C-alpha cells in the first residue's frame, strides 16, 4: 500500500502545480470573456484548438518513450542526450515549415487577416516542445517540487503579461497618445496580445529549465533513437487521433455551424469553448494524475503482482472523478459566473455531458497501461483512430443540425467507446482485476444523483433550492463512499485522517 501512497503523494504535487497553474489561468476566463467579444474568444479558442495538433507532431511521442527506456541499463546512459538532439533537429525543421505555411494555416482557422498569429503560435509550439524533455527529466528524477514551481511561476508570468498588454497598455496609450506605447499599441488586437503573452511565458519556462535542457551531451546513439522511434511512432498516431477527439470539434463548429457568417460561427465556437472550461476540474485531475502515474506504472511493472496495484489505483481514480463530477454538475449555478457574459450561459447544457466524457477519458488513460507495458502501442493508435472516426462522423453529420450540442455528444460517444474497447482488449492481453461492477455502479449513482437534482430544480425554481439540493445530494454520495470504501479512502492523504476513528493515526 505504500506504493499507492507514494503515487497519491506525487499526484498531489503534480496536481497542486497543474491545478494551481491551470486554475490561475482558468481565472483569466471571466477576464477574457469580458474583455474579448464572444467571436474574439472563438478566434482564440480556434487557434488554441489547432496548437495541440502540432504539439503532438512536434513531440512525436518521445516523452513516453523516454520514460519507457530511461530505466533500462542499456539505454540509460545515452537516452536523454539522444532524445534531446532528435527534438532539437526536428523542432527546427518543423517550425520553419509552419512559419512558411502560415497563410494556409490562417485560412483553415478562419484567421486570414492575422497570419502573424500562426508565426507566434509556431514559436510557442517550438518552445513548449524543447521544454518537454526537461520537464520529463524532472518527473523521472522525482523532483515534483521544482516541476511545480516552474509550472506555477510560468502561468503567473503569463497572466501578468496578458493583463499588462490588454489592460495596462491601453491606459498608457490613452494617457500619452503620442508616446511609445500609443505608437505600437492596437486596441482591436486583443486575441493577438493573448497569444503574445503565451509566447513570452513559453520562453520564460524554457529559461527556467535551462539547467535541465543544457545537461545533454552531443552524443547521438542511433540504436537508442531507433528503439525510441519504433515505440513512440504509434503513440504519435494515437496522440494525433487524441487531438482530433479533444479539440478538432471547435474547428469543425467554425466550418459547419448552422449560421450565415464567419462571425456568427465564431460566436458558436466561443460559447462552446467557454462552457467546456467548466469541465476543467476533471480535466485538471486527469492531467495531474497522468503525470504522476505514467512513471509510477512503469516502475511498478518491475515488482510482483503489479496488476493488483493498477486495479486499486483505478478505484481511487474513479472515486475521485465521480466526486468531481458532482461538485461541478450540481453547482452549475455558481460555476456559470466564471463566464462573464450571460450570452455564454445558453451553452451550459453541454457541461454534464462533457464532464462524463472526460471521466471516460481518464478511465481510458488508466486502462492504456496494458499496451504500454506489452509494447503493443499500435493498439493505442487503433483505439484512438476509432474514437477519431466517431468524433469526425458525428460532428460532420450533426453540427449543421445541432451546432455545438453535436460536439458534446460526439465527445461523450468517442471517449465512452474508447474506454470500452480498451478495457475489453486489455483484459485479453494483460488481465488486470478491476472491480468492474463497483466502478460502473459509482458512475451510475452519480449520474442518477445529477438527474434527481435536475428534476428537483425543474419542479422548484430558485438558486437557494438548487444549492440546498446540490449540497444534500453531494453529502449523500460522500457518506455512501465513506461507508463502502472506508479502507480505500483511509490510504488517501488527508482524506484518511478525516475518516479515521478518534484515537487512530
């Protein structure tokens, strides 16, 4: 059980940094939804939907390959240097190609008037790619504190630069209309300044990681590199498919939404993207969990009976995300105020659907350990491509009819299908004794509690009734868990202390 505690501790460190960093950036949502027009927020969301695609191509799965082979004696000596040289060369080539093709990409993203945003984005991707292996090295060396410090500091820096460019500079330009700031500042360039702030933050993060980044030697081991590529290229396919599932719906909404103008289409993208932000609690936990779990899972594979540990980790994960589902879905009357303009609130009905979809995604990430350990990473590519096919098909057929609601259901069906396929396939190849009935039961219970809440608030209107209903239903679920899973919860830091009988540590 000490291994579970260790994972929980590391997940908390990575979680604190990821959740704090992303939540700090999340606090920009009310600011940006207030400062930017809904269509402008849609422009920004469309651009940020495209960046992850390119991130996948730029990194080509080398981070996971680094974790997989770094613990092997035959690779340990040369793997960091070889991987870093590979990333340096590929990033230089891909960044140049992207900048040269900026006009084409701007047209695809409906940003024809601002091709320079593609240039800024290319530089952001380049910096983030070069920071990938230094961050991975910190995780491998189990240095979560430094990892956390850099992540949080970078986001704070980005927030400050964003505020400076969007709020401070206009005041300076107004106070000194013929001064330096007024000469270069453009009041209508809000989205551009958000991207410029991101670029500054990416450069800042790379600077903070300079010690780790520069620790490589000019030694390139072709054997190591070949082994990494064979392992990672299927992950590239899976990652690319994953980005289709995660972000391509925004781009498809901008193409296919049942509206007449580009500006109206970007409004639809803005509403969907803003409401998607409200599912961030589960998304943040999944990200933090993956950072702690990936190196942990590989190390546990060398011990005895790792399958039992994986099953217990899955139970811990599902317990946590079901609580998070209720915390967001039951209190939407509070969470919606993070979106400053009420015009965004018309899209709140997608939030519970997206929360469940992201819950399925997190479970899927847990399940993927079977093909990573058995070196059958091509399975991940197949499963993700099936999910991508579902995403593209449902969005293509139904966005012209249902607009962004189609994207929410496409995400739900995609991640649900991937989860089921990965479980069934994995149990044949690398059997893990997951407590299936229990896990399905927990998910079904929280969905039922949400539907009860919806029924109550439909019959009796009012914010007070909604909040009381939410609190009672959440309390019922927490009490239920404390009874059914008392032993499991006792091993989770801090929670265990809350439920332990008096007089026991």
